[in-house]
């Protein structure tokens, strides 16, 4: 599986897994105090439903979390 950018505007970047059953979203918090990253894997996915949401201090930490989750949830789909 791979990930592609589905949305990149208005301060939100969202990636979708190639099977369409999982997405990761990164956005800056409204108060400017960091970023929120979430993963949402649908119930229909062979591995089952997962939802996680984490707040991090800055863009670098958000990017690192996105990379980590893409690797983790790409492998679990294979």
C-alpha cells in the first residue's frame, strides 16, 4: 500500500491510503499552539477500525508522526 495527498489547502494536509480505507490528516491548531494529527481507518478495512488523534508542539513533530503512522498503517494493510 502507499499514500497519496488527497487535500493540501487551508492549512490542512490529508493523505489517503491507496485502498481508500484509511486517511491521515495534519492541521495547525486554531489557537496556533501546535498541530493535530489524526488517523482514521475505516471499519471495512481488513485490519478493522482505528482512530487516533494526537496534538504535537510543532510542524516537525507533526511531520514525524505522519511518517510514523504511514509506515505503521501501510504495513498493517499488507
